[in-house]
C-alpha cells in the first residue's frame, strides 16, 4: 500500500510538472515579451519630440503631438556624425 501511494504521488507530481511546462511557462514567456515590447515603445516615446507649425506658420517643437494638426516626429538623440552648434555666426 505504501508503494502505491508513492507511485500515485509521483504520477501527480509528473502531471503537475507537465501542466506547468506546457501551459504556464509559455503564458509567462508571452507576458514577458509583451512587457518588453511595451517598455520599448515607452522608451521610444520618451526619446521623441514633435515638430509642427501653427496657423501663422510659426515652428513649434513639443514633447506631445498636437491634436488635429500634421506633425513630424523627431528624435531627441542626434544622429552620429551630426554636430550641433548653438552659437550664431
């Protein structure tokens, strides 16, 4: 009888391990991938500025896109090889 109980416990443990690796692990991996993708999108938005012109033609650069107006998305990080000089000639 004692051996039968140990066999049943081993079978139950094997079934639980099978369920974990076939059902729960892929679900957790998918959740981790979704979280990583959301973090990448948020990091990209944090590095983005929006360039647009108002009705008078004035140029604006903001950290939020304007509503109902065309805009251009630009990066806060300059590209390699571009030198930014704030002084006037």
